[in-house]
C-alpha cells in the first residue's frame, strides 16, 4: 500500500495530512498600522536583492482569518481547523524594480497555519492573539464607525510582542493600505538532518488571485513593540507611527514560484 | 487602608477586581438550534417552581460575545478581557405564569465570564469553543446568506460536549428565536467553608435592558450531544432537532433579583 | 426531583458539580523565593486585624499541584481535572498574636482550582504558568542538586506578571520555608446580585491537616515582578531578594472557619 | 548584512530561529502501553522497506519532556520553551534485518516540538495532552508504586484521540519497553511551492546517543483510541491490550541520516 498526503502525516487515504496543496482561500478582518522603524535595523532583516523603502517604512498587521482549501472541505467546514488569528510585521521596499514586502516576524494561533506558513516561507511561530471583533449592535463592543477603537495584541511565551490601537476617523473607499497590498518576498528554509546545508533554501513568492478589499476605515494609531525573550522584534520598534486601518480582506493562493539561494547565509 | 473591589482580588484602589458591579453590556453573534429532549430527564434539571414546556423543548445556543462594563472601561478596551465565547443549553418552560428558561449547562472560555456567570447563577465551566465566524467577502468562510453553513462546537476536558451545524435557508425579520428570548431562572449557589448549608442559595433573575435582535437567519440544523467525562449533558441529548438560527444579539444586565431557597437540596 | 451538588452546576446526581466539599488533598512541587517589598504598599494589601511583618517581608511561590477529593475520585483520576499550576504572592505577618500569611494575588491554570480557591477566599485569576520540572536522568532538564537552575513564570492576559529563578546551592533538611508554612488569612467575598452589600464577606482560614515537606533545597534567587494591564502586583515589587527554595509539599484541607466582616470596605 | 538561523525566522544574529541544529537532549517521564492492532491496517501505515511485526504489534507512548540544545541555552532555561508533552503511536517491525519502529501519528503541545519533529520526519500535530505526574508525598496524586494508577490522554481539535491508564504492579529493572527502545524510521516530507513533487522526500533516522532508562514500573493497562475528525488513528485501534509501563527516559539526538524516496507516493 502507498502512503500519501501533501504533508505529514501520510496515510493510505491522505486524509490525515495537515493540509492539502493549494488553492487556498482567505477571508479576513484586518487591524493594521503603518510606521517607521530604524533604517539600519530594517536593512538587516531583508534578503539579498530586496531594497527597503529608505525611510524605514513598515506596517504591522493583525488579521482574523477564515480559510478554505479546494482539496479538503474540512478546513472551511470546521471552525477549529480553518479559522485562526495572525499578526505580522511587513517591511516595505522593492524586489528588482517592483514594489514588494518582506515579513521578518509573524505569529499565528493554529497548527494548520504555522505549517502552511512555513511551507510558503512565512517565518511563523505560535502566539496568543486577541483582536477587537466588530459588533453589529448594542453597547458590548466596537462598531466600524468614526470614533470607535479597535485594539489588537500578540504575546509570545507570555510576553507582549505587539500591542496596537486604531481609533477610526473616516471611511476611505478604493484604498489599499500598503500593509496588506504588497507582494511578499519569502525565504523558504527547511534544514537537512544529515548535513550543514539546508535541504530547501529558496526565495519564494505566492501566486495570488482574487485579491479584494472590502470597506476600508482609516484612523489614528498607537503601536507598542515589546521584547519577548525568544524574539528580536524590538529591533524594528516604531520611531514614528502613521496611519491606522480597519478593513475586510480576501484573496486566494493558487501556488507560488521559487528560486534557489546560495546556502552560505543559513549556517546557524 | 481599606481593601476594596466588587470581587476578589481586593486592593486599595479596587482596580485588581475581576470585574465591577453591573451595568454590563453584551453584543454577540449567535448560532443556535431548537430541539426536543427526553421529558423525564428535562424534569430532573429544573428547580422547584419551574414548569418545563411539556414536550421536552430546549435550545442549544453558541454566542461569540463582546462585553463591556460601565465601571471598568478596560473590559471593552482589551479584547482579551471582554471578548469570549459561550455555549449553553436552555430548557424552555414557565416560572409561575410567565414564560421562562433554565440553563443547566453552560461553558465559556474566559475567567471574567466564568466568575461573572457564577455570580448571576449561571453554572459555568470552562470549555474550548469554536464557531464559524461570518465573513464579508471572498471564499475563505461562510456569509450570512442562504445555503451557507455555520458550525459551532464545545469541548470540555478534551471531549466534545456539543457539535451543531446550521445551514441557512432564509432571512426572518422580526423573529426572536426562543433560545435567546426567554427570561432565565438561575440558582445562585455559593458554598460555606465551615458548615453544611450553602452561604448563598437563591433563585435569581437578571434585570435585562436594551434587548435587541439584529438580522435573523433561519435554517435547518444538526445537533450532536456527547458524553464528556465530568458532565451529564448527555441526559439532555436531542430526540428530535428543529429550527436552526444565525443572528446578532445585544442587551444589558443592570442588576438582578433573588429569593432564598430552602437549602436541603444542596447537600453534596 | 431535587437538584444537588456542592457547587454549580447542580444535577439530579450531583456529578456535574465542579467539585465536592472537602476533604481535599494536595501534593506539589514548589519553586519559591523570599523577598522584601515596600512596607507602605504592603500595609495597603492586608485586611484589618492582620499585622504585616514590619520589614515588608513577602514570598512568591509557584507550585505544580496534583489534587484529590474524598468525595469525587475523578479529580485524582483525571490529570486534566486534578492537576494544575499555581503562582501566588504571600505577605508575612501576624493575625492576633499568631504568625500568619496573606495572599493578595494568586494565579492558577484550571477551572476547578479557580472556583475551589474563590470559595476559600483565595483571590484567584487565570494565568499561564510554566515551571522547571525536575528530571531524574539525562541532559534535557534540571535535577534537584547543587548548581542546577529552576525557573518559573506566570503571565496574565499575555503580559508577564512574575518571573523567578532559583539556583540551588545546598540541601536543607527539616526546614519549612516561610512561603509555604504560614496559616493564611483569607477574605471570602461573593457579591449579591440585588444590593450594594456583598452576599458573603468573611475572614476565613482553612483547616489544614497532614502538612508535610519533602526534601528541601536552598539556593540564590532572582525575582522580577511586572505590570500586567489588569493587575496591581507591581505595587509589591521586590526591593531586595532573599532565599530561594525548591521542595516537595503536601497537605489536606478538611474545611475552614470564618467570621463576618463589616461590609463597608467592599463597595466597588 | 546576512540573514542567519537554522530555521525560520532568520535574523542578523540567528537568535530568532525557532531552534538550533542538534545536538538536542531529552529527559522525560513516560506512560506507555503495548497493544495489538489490525494486521492489514498496520500494513497500510508503513513505508516501503519496513516490515511490520506480523501480529499487529504496536505501542502507544506518552512522554512529559524536558529538552535542551547545545547551541541555544534558552531552550533548557525557559520551561515554556523546552518543556512539552508528547503522545505517539509506534508500529513495531524491522527495517532490513534490524528491529525498528514507525510512528504514523504523534501529537505535541509546543511550537518548538512540532517544528523540531517535522524536520526529523515525525508527523507531528498539536494536541491537548494530560498525564498523571508522579508525586513524592501526600495524598494528592499517584506515586510510582504498586497499586497506583497513571493515566494519560490526548485530544485533537476537542475530540479525544487516545486515553490510557496503567495500574502499576511491580518494578522491573533492566527492562527496555519496546515502545521507547526501537530505532524509528521516519519520512521527511516538505512540499515544494511550485511543483507537484515534494522538495524533500526522504527516509530518515535519528542518530541517538546516551540512551538511558531509569526506574521501570510494569502494570496492567487500558487503552481507548477515538475518532477525532481530522485523524485516522482509529484505523489502529487496539484489538488486544498488553503490558503497561511507567518509567523515566533520557537520550540525545546528535543528527540523522537520510536517503531519498521516489516521489510518486506523495501526490495528494
């Protein structure tokens, strides 16, 4: 009998696999902020070939995701499988002559997402993530409306990594906040078990289709980046904080492209 | 100096208290199902003075809550404090000559909610709760629209207590599903530490204001009730399953009323 | 039919109750440190009638507990029910003319423990707690032996409340570290739902039997107390840090005693 | 500047990496049971070249681990980083002419362990794991002694996967229970992002040094294997249950060996 499955665990049916191959679909609620970090520090967190924006331009993005996969309906069907929260820092810049983003730190709160992310080159770790969820009526929560506050925070190993608050001032249609709009340049890295060189070491990009932004709300923002014990995210702490955003977002990942990296940089 | 605070921990300022006195405000997203349980079993789970509906009529309700408190803005302000998920069974019937509900089992996923609930007489335990969160756009999740599926489940100590699915068929305005609409008759019970009789043993009712139901969607439903090791909820397993509901809900609790119970039933 | 159970939820059998009445039994592994806090701050956290030691003497104690209850074998029988971790600060002093301790802040990681604690007057909240677990062999962890390090930390809502490290220097038999040895003076507080005065407001003490200390290891210690958003524990931050301890501990709680408090201090 | 780190996330220092390259050290407390599963089912879960024992011989092993890494002292130093619980099924058989084991299902409760495991070819998912922790004194828990019960269970996505109980009858020195003693034959599988063939698809074995078994206790056992929604572990449910074991264990992983697999079996 043959063991099958796109990821481990493999089984005779493939149904135990953590996840199937793309296409994967994402629908989410975003709370984000744009900010400037130290230019020299930013330069240390991008791969060869990526040119940072020059002013230390970054965004921090939280997203409450629902996700689905064409080849496994259980992912959309079980909220404990396909839904999760994500928090990531993105450095703005260019890859060759095209606008691009780079994610040096990202946290999620599900096993599926951590593995699906690592496969794409997102450097995911687990975090404890909380985000203000917009409400439709009543006085228990915040609505998407001027004057309302949306807060999001992520902690790693019991220490706060990032805490941000957006106070909405106005709706801005036809706006694509840069924190969510740039094509991302990832490093796919998977160690070998029997040698010094990685088994996989590639620059990769996701193939994105159906990118949609729903209603976009703009606001003022506050951002705090802490110093969790096992993270270096404080290197990219804000020097100044810019626009805040609250929006709905959706897209699909249908695959990706990759090119090898010379492995010398991977030695630990 | 004087220690103060509505609940423990008390401190000089009262700011360490788990929560302040009411008013408390709630805004939530509900997934619910009506069902019939065994009439004799239902009769065993209501207090003296409560008359069950006669046909074993019950509902199971999941709610994703945002909550706030007039006397502590940190509860609305911090999503890790005021937001939580809840799952409860309600038995339908009457208290005296008025329609009423009784909640024999309820699970939440936050410390604030477990303590705030016990104070009111909700018999809360911790559970791991997941609910389909409606999405606004894209293919990653379910929208509130005909044909879409909403699933919710709760587990206690790693065993599934309840798993339900609602498949929406139509919108139903001006409808108050009975699972969320009945005044609840609670038992407030707090043991003494130095005697056989409880220190508090009362029938209590919350004082509700500003009850609002948003858009209401109706659908067909499936419901599974399991047998977690430390629960007896399987006593109230469905004999037949009725209407399913997906809706938004809001109300405020401004206080409550209570009357003593003769304590003989409380001996363990 | 009569609803029964020492706590909520009550049921026809009483088997759904979160826990039964005492006796309760505890066996644990402790990592603790003695320290001095600000004398004036300490004075603000004790009830009338409790005299703090005068030098701001406190201990912070972590314990990895296994617990059992005579009237419910499921608590010892299911590790997800009876086992949990606890972290608490104790202020040293006297109650009348007898040595006593007062616990202003305490965190646990289980529902059973939070409710069992509140019933006794421990001001429990949920925390995320990690402690170095001693190992018997190999190089993966720390042994109870000179030169070995034991670390423990607790976080509340994603912020570190307390982080301590003990580096063992020697075994000390027949020693009862004061952090675990003092009788504790608690405030039992349970709000009413329909009035300004608490329903229960008492000074209480547990009745302890079978107190045993196993092998006791002494060491040097480091202690950091942080500022979680919903806590005031930073009021009691260390001015100087003293002895560290690693030990095994066991006792039983067979009940308690209580006396009413005039309620004026309880207003929130 | 060069990005470095054995795994993602890479950074200028390498200190953000989830983990460093081996050597890794492990010290743990094991609760395990030997059992027979369906011979045909077992045959479906082993890779080409692995010969199952013929009688469906398997073990299920829980372990409470403390782990360390030579190249990152923070892993031993922080109990939230290096300590975790693990639960796995092992199929007994041979690889070529040597005794060997194969792990088709394994659950852990830490991010470090899930990634470190996938790198080695362990098919790890996250689970909620509880194990009876042995106590030294008192009546709160179980000691390693005849008549005492040790229970362990793991749940995935809120459904119980495995629940086992060992009741100790006697000490057995110089015994290596087969659940922990066999060299394991893994499949290292890492998908590509831009093609049908995996980027990594290898048979791998860990290089183990310093294997030590502490005091070994034997007992009778009960074993229940459930049907979590996203797992097929019920395929390997027990037909008969054999010996139970409670023991301490330690070893080091200093690296591994690997050989490519023809990729045709990996299609999802």
